[in-house]
């Protein structure tokens, strides 16, 4: 009996299928999904993003050597793709390549090889610093080396509310930076926590940097001014307890601070040095503990 040739639609969910297999600890099943796809379709951008989840799966299981090997394979295949196309021609290839660098760097760091991990990321930034994966590369480099460094300046070509104070003007005060996005559900969930902390720690200064994404409500394309108006509407509706906090609007801030994950929360001590760096949402108790240390220890 001849093999059944699967239709294009049968592969539409290859990324989701691989992730589902890995979520069930079925590494062999995920590999089988990838092999079937590759036999019919070859190495596509979708295949590479799905393949990168194998590396992420190994990392989550603390199988660092396997994670590094899978990440390196992803990078090698991605570079081959880049011989005939640009990285940001579509979303899957940058997701795959960004994940490969992230996994390899985190695996190296977990093995006690932080200098090698940092060098990997710096070299990646030299090659891909002007692409969509730059914030992700910065994020991972910042996770390795950001704490203890002077906080980079916050740029504010556009802003909502009051003009943001400079880092020099804020020096002497503990500062919380809340990087958020108008589409981000987790950011909205963090708002009550930040509102509570703002009341509990009146000396804690806050800035809420964001950026444009090129669209507004329901994902519809928007001009820069239309999106800025939409950002303002979201800020007023979902962040009522944070009104009065300046909202700088700049992609540069997201790149430098590596805010490829929203929310990203950064705490700066009174000397202007970064004391805490966390991509992702935080529960009240954990964030309060970090804030208390900065407020009392600075």
C-alpha cells in the first residue's frame, strides 16, 4: 500500500502539534511530527520554528547538552535559509533563530559558562542587531549582565502624560520601569499590583515605557498618531491607578532593555544601577519583596 501524501492543510499546525507533544513529555512524538513534515515539505520557516521548540523542550528539562545541540542545528538551518531571503520576510524564521540563540545562551549559562553565553549573544547582536530579534538578544544578554550596571537612558521622542525625567534627574530615588504593550493581557494583569505598590512605597518612582507596533484595535493597521491615541486610550482604561506616571514611547528603549517579553520589570536603585531585571509578569509578593529591598537597601 502506498504512503498517503498529506495535504498542505494537514501541516498547518506543525508548530502547535510539536508544542503539544512536548507539553505531554512526548519528545519522540514531536520528532515524528517534524520528520513527517520534513519528508513532505522540506525545511521551511514553519519547520524551523517548530524544530526550535525541541531545543526549548530540552532546556526546560535541564538537558543542557541536548538543548545546545538542537539550538545549534536550528541556527545552522536558519543561516542556510538566509542565503536566499531576509530574516524578517515573515515571522517564523526570526522566531526560530531568536529561540536558538536564547536556548544556547541559557544552556551555557546554566552550565556555568556565562562568559561564553555573553560572547555568543554579543556576536549575534553584531550580525542581527538591526532585525526583529535584537530585543530578544538584548534580553538574554541583560539577564546575564544587567544587574549592577548603570541603567541606560530612557529615550522619549514621544510620550504620554508629563515629560519623563532623565535618569540623572531620577538619581537618588528608587525607580521601577514597567515595559508594557497596548495588546498585552499580562501587562493589564500587572496593573493592580503596581498600583498597590505605588501606594505602599511613596518614594518609589515609576516610568512606563511602551512602543508602537503598527496596529491598534482588533489588529487593524494604524498610523503613528492613530496608534499613539490608541495607546493613550488603553492606558487610561486599563491602568487607572497608574495615571500621572510618564509613558515614554520609543522602540529604542525596548531594544536596549531587551523588552521582547511584556511586561518587563526593571528596578533601579538610588545610585542609578539596575538592581532587578525580570522579563514577564510577577505576582504581588515576589515583586513587593524586590521593591522593598531596593527601597530600603538603596
